[in-house]
C-alpha cells in the first residue's frame, strides 16, 4: 500500500495552479485535503504523473456572505464549514449534513472542493448542493465558469470539471425566513457512506410547501434532485399525495445493489426517508406511517 | 515456616498489607506507550535491512504455469525475486494436523505456493527490495501465467460428488469430522412436549488488529543464528517451528517480541508469509522485514467462524430442557492452519453447546471442509460465540414455544451452583461455576423487571425493543490437553524468574507475553504483593526466548491463570530466600520476619529491621560478612501448569437491550451488561476493560464484521470502508458485575477473563433482536444481523 512514484508540485498562487493544470492536463491530479485521493494512490487505484497540491492557496479557504450568497471556498475544510457561524445562519443544512461526513480526523483535513470534485454518489455534500440550488464556480486559464450543481455531477466520480479547471468555490443562496431543511441518512455506522440519504430544503407557506428540493444520494450514479417533490407542493399534504410522491420517487431512482443493500431495500429506504422528511418538515407525525405489529 | 504463620493469621500470600491484588493500579507500560516510546516491529531498522513484498494470487484456485520475473529483477532497488520453488530449498513444507483430533487431515503447505494457488491472496513470489515502495513497484512488473481451476467456495456443497477435490491426494474435501452422542437424545426428543429447531449461520470475520502482522528476520551467518523480531503471542512456539523448518537447532533461533498492537488470536499462528520471511533472511544473509498491509491483512490474517449449524432443543411444558442436538458445518480454507490446526473451533463448538445446562442428552456432529478461501483458525473466543449463540438462541426459542420467561427457563435448567464438580455431556469437567449467582447479580444490575415493563409500554407506542440473555461457559487456562497431547510443541506451562538486584529492585522474567491486555501489569502486581516490594521497583521482561523461561505465551485466557501463578510461586520462593538472608544477617528466625514496603520487618509488631537495598548490598558486595557456609540465592524460578483439570472454566451471563426499527431494519444497541466469574481478580480495571473489549468484538461479529467472498472465491470487501468494524459511536454502555469463584488448582485462583466478553455478546444480541421482533413473528438466526436481514425477515424486501 505505497503509492506509485509521482512528481509533486505545490503552487502558491491560483494562477500558477491553473498554469500547471493547463500544462499537465489529464496527467495531473489536484491534491486538496487528500482524504479520498491518498487512499486511492496508496491502493494504486490512481497513479497520476503529477500531483498538484493546492493546499497553499489560502485564498480559497474563506467562507463569506455577500449579496444574498454564501460563498464557500474550495479549500474550506469540513471542520470549517461545520463550525462556521455564516453556514449555521445561512445554510444550516450543510452543518446538519457535515456531522455525517466521515469522522473528525477526516473532517479536519477534507475540503469542500475536494469532496465535490470527487463526486462520490454516496457523498452528502453533492446532494446538499443540489438541494440548496448551489452554483459551482470553476476556473481555468480561459476564465471562470459557473455551473448549477445539478449540472455539475454527471456520473460516478464524474463531473463537468475539465482537466485544466480548478473548482474554486460554491455559492449558495442564503436561507430565507420561511426556509426549513431536513437531513437524514441511513448508514450502518456513524460516518459511513450512506445506504440512502436525503438532503432537503423547503420553503413553507403555512402548512404547505411553497417549494421543496429533495436531494437524494446513494440512489444512483449521482445525487438526484427528485422531481417527485412536485406532488407535494402548493397544498396541504395528504397521505394519498405522499403515496403518490413515493411512487413517483421510486420510478426516478436507479440504485445499485451493493453489499449493504439490494435495489429493493434502497427503494424502500428512500420511500421511508421521503415520508420522514415530509412528516418532519410539516410537523405531521401522522404522515410518517411507522410500521407496527 | 513463614507461610504457616501467615495461614494461622488467616491471610494468604496475596492478602497482605499493601497488596496490589484486587486493586486498579496503572499499567507499568502506560507512560511509555502514551509517550510514543513503544517499539513495534514496524519501528525497527537494522543495518542492511531490506523489505519483502509478496506477489499474491488474484485467483482462488489456479495452476501456476510460469512466473516471469525478469522485468521485476531489473527494477530499481530490487535485491531478489524468489519463487516458491527456490525458497523450498531453504524451508520445508508443513502439514497442520494434531494427533488428538482423530482423522484430521491436511495437505503439505509451502511458504510460497509452488505449482498451484489455493486461495486469493496466497503468495506466489517474494520481491525483496530496499524499500517497500520499490518492492511494490517491482511487483507490478511481475508476470505470472495462471490456468484457472474451479474454486470450491460453497461449504454446503464441498462434500458433494460433483464438487472438485481441492487436494486429490486426500480423497475428499472433508478435513475433520467429530460425532458425539451422550445420553439418549432420540428418546428425550420423542418424550418432549416441544422440539424446536433452527438453522444458524455465522459469517466469516477476522481480527483486524490495529498493528498488522509484522516480522523482521535477521540471519546472522557469522554466528549461524536467526533472530526473529515478531509481534507474536507465543515466542517459543515461533522458535520451535521456525527452527524445525529451516533445519536449525532451536538454540540457533531467538525470538524477540517487543510491543504488539493487538493480537486477539490473529498472532498466535505461524503464517506462510512469515515462514517465507525467515527463509529469505537465511537465503539472502541479511535482515528482511515483512509488514502486512491492510489489504493483505484482510486476505491472509486468519479468518474465523464461518459455520452453518442446524440445532434442535427439546423442552417440556414445565420448562425442563430435555436435550440438545447440533449438526455443524464449517469451511476452513484450503489448508488446516499450522501448528494449531483449523479443527479446534469446530471441536470447541461440539464441546461447548449446552455447557451451562443440566440435560445429559446431547448429540453433535461437526464437519470441517476445505474450500478455496483464506484459512480460518483460532480467534478470540474460539468456538464460544458459535456454541453460545446456538445454545442460547435455542433456549429462548424453547422458552417462547412454552410461553416461559427467558430468565425462568434458565433458572430451571442451569447447573446448580452447589452441584460442582461435575461434567458436561461432552465430557468437559467443571470445577466450580456460578451460573445462578451470576443471573442473580445480572438481574439486580440491569433491573430486569423494570426493563420488561418499559418494553411493554414502548410497544404500545410502536417502539420495538428487545431484551436478550445469554449464559455462557468459557474455556481458560488450558493444560496440555489443548495442543501438547496432540503432538504440537506448544507449551502449556509457563515460567517466571524473579531476581532481587543490588539496589533492592526486582527484575522479573516471564514467559507470558503482552499484547495490550496487561500481562506486564498483572505480573508486577503479583510479584510486588507477594514479595512486599513496591510495584515501581518491579521490572517485568517479556517476549524474548533468550531471556525468559520457556513457556506458552499469552492466548486462550491463560496469562493470568498460568503465568500469574508462576509469578506468585517464584515470588514466594524468592521471598523465602530473602527472609533466610535477613535472618542470617539479623540473627533472627526467618519465621519471625516479614517483608513490608521494601523492608524486612518483625512479623509481630512490624518493627523495621533492614531495608531491601541494604540486604542486597550485603549479599552482593559484602558476602564475607554472612555466616560461614551460607549462600544467598536472590533469584528464583518457578513454573506452573494446571494438572487436575485440562481446562479451567469460567462462566457468566450477558444481557442486551436494544431497539429494532421495523421500518428500516436498523438495530440500535442501548445497553449491555456482563456478569462474569473469572476467579480471583488481580486488576479490576484490566479485567473490566478486557471484558468490554471482548464484548465489542462480539458485537462486531453480531452486527457488522463479515469477510464477504463471491462465488469465485474473491474477497470483495478487503478494506476498512467495506469491512465494518464496531466503532465507539454504535457501542452501548457496558456495565460489568462480578462473581468470584477462585480455582483451587492454584494459590492465585485466577481463571482468566480474555474471551468472556466475546463468548456471549452475539448470542444475547440475537436473542434481543428476536425478542424485539416477536410481535411481528419474525426470527433471525444469522449473524451479522444486518438491516437487510431484518427487512428480509420482516418480509419488507
């Protein structure tokens, strides 16, 4: 479990980093927190010729709010996000979710940009980004691109990020007064990859949803912004509406079987999560439909 | 005699002023380890040391047609690439059988495979280079042509006529079979009000030591001697086996065991890659280090369990259990492990099922079959979690069949506390157990009745909680019956040497070993207490075949019971010698003197007479002042092995309180209790933490740990993300109570506590889950108990 030999370079400016990525393209891998990349290197699942360590680009570590947007730099560590007062106020969903991201030692090193660029379909942050309607900001020598989160994730470990591009930040619209959020995942142990998870953001209008964004993860090759939400918006939710939404959700899911769960179990748990989410957000325990003997 | 005087005072050698026995004192090695000054094999570097990486088979079963190492040999830093055929000139193959396991058979196993690989992960070549990374680079350049053979991966069909025989010379895939028929089981079942049966499945899992297996072998051609630095539980066994297969005298091998990062039985065996490392050092005439990485730990550290067992229990309406019957099957991999064999776990299952109960009717069969997976062998609690789960789940199912409370059925059937000595239907001899006292203690610490009321109340709210109980017996302190009588040169006795130094300090050399469980502490506590010296003055040396007495080491919960008694007896002998010296110096009678707090004192009155350092000064530097003809002996050695009972048995009972979410199948552990009777308790904290650690490993097996092979014999989850170990976040609080029934076989009375936690944890969790699911009419008898299993049992998926 020793990595293949690679060349290592640690740029001190973003421009230098972008120049290196332009120069080495597919031959380079960006090293951020290293919490996914280093194991992959040590297992020799990945053997890049160049490792571009962006750890020195301290400008990318900031978390700030301006003009209705919460901007989280790519190098913000998970622990920074977890402890940020701005995140707690303007995107509390992220803080709720972050405690499920691995363990403290990993959260001390792992970064937001690294997590999103890795695009693990079972990861919490990508689902939060689609639920929060975030914009992913990427940059190359040619300039900056701003991508909707739901367009950014395109497959297992696959994103719209080009080899010469660097993910520099995410921008999240700040939560308004009527915003509510829900996060829950079914994982075998604290910090494990979820079997199924849901990050949801909603706007309430009285006892109904004015808006509901459901970001499911570990249910397909990328996080899913479930269109099933449309069955639940604009009027008081009934058990029949919820059942309809659950049925619609199941049709949207394309989960994989793995050692933890067969397809049917993932679909079942996703339905459970949807009911739990709706019941929790509306304060309607009657919708949870717990099984009893 | 001094002892006689003490007995008239009603005190044993342990029950003295300032005794450390029964007290929580800090472990002597704690500061050193906490300050990062431990010395593990991975930390060690020797001049000219090189690293070996093993190229391992990607196939579960294949012929090796050709090995091309030309490109690898040309890689930077490569010292040698050695195949199995080349290494066979240096080290001989072995066969993992023992004569007392009648009929056990296995095939010759080589340090590195020669013509054929029999499991995914078996080594096919050794690449030796100046660093591990360079050796791994070179390994990528190796080219091996394999011809894949049909792998045998399903133990249920391993004995079918159409299944290939892994070792044709053996005739079939049956490694071992044992049948036992005690009492009259057919009649008992025919006469029973109810006979309940179930099929139990126990997944394969492994030990996952924090520090992987590690060996540094140093052949010194100048003195024709091999020094092996290895994290092992049994240094003298390693010495014997390595010498035997390298064609050396035992005296030509020294085994040194420094700090070890966890063992749990994983490091009590001798692995092919370790043998290869010894041989490579001899071949290359330089130090060679092998440190298993995490992936190869999963695919080569011994696995355990992997049993399928049909069980039946008979019960009458009054709660009388009329008999047990089991038909057990286990797959052990392609070879029986060396030298302890892979039939012991199955044998233990037969020995232990029904062990706590009075019924004389018991029939058992176990069959041990070969398969193309990694080898299985002894891991913490060998056979116990299987036997305990089968027994205790059957008892609960029987209780349910007749509508009796699980506690009540146990009370009516557990062997009475005053019925000892007695024997189990399988012939296990019990000296003194305390099942009923343990249950009493358990009920009081868990408040059983209140918990049952809470459970009933919560059920009304749609919350499903369960209570599970598991009584158990645990084999400890094995005498020669375990291995010696079967021909293995694995010592069942241990020895301790104690020496009073010139400054009044005590050096103590023991043949038991330390892997974190507290061997060093318990030895110092016993020696300090018996001698009357401070623990801070006692220095304990372990893990060095050149510098300790000959002995078995630390495994099978034997360190405290056997090594501890040897420490006690050696300290007693030294104490007598010290008092003889003191009497000579003071012109007193030895029987009138005592040693308290590092000084010789008057037995009556406690007046200080001479300090130990002064006594030592006279002995070592002014012996001319001692009476003519008097020779002081300030060093004493004693050995110990139990003789009356082949094993000590401990007993206890565990309970689990948990919640099952019927919507998701997830289990939340809420609380766990253990009452254990390990005899004399030397260090309460160490005993409790041993039990907690054992429980956690048992809970790991119950809920999480599983080596998952596919039908082609590929281990599919050999990493820490997919192989789930128990983590603190999911673990419940574990409350521990004790009942103390010392063994009379030793003056110390300690019986061992290393495996009790593991023995019963899975059983009581399984019972609690089934209790929680009872309203749904669902029963699960397979571990690990995953959400998938629960949802399947509930008919959800």
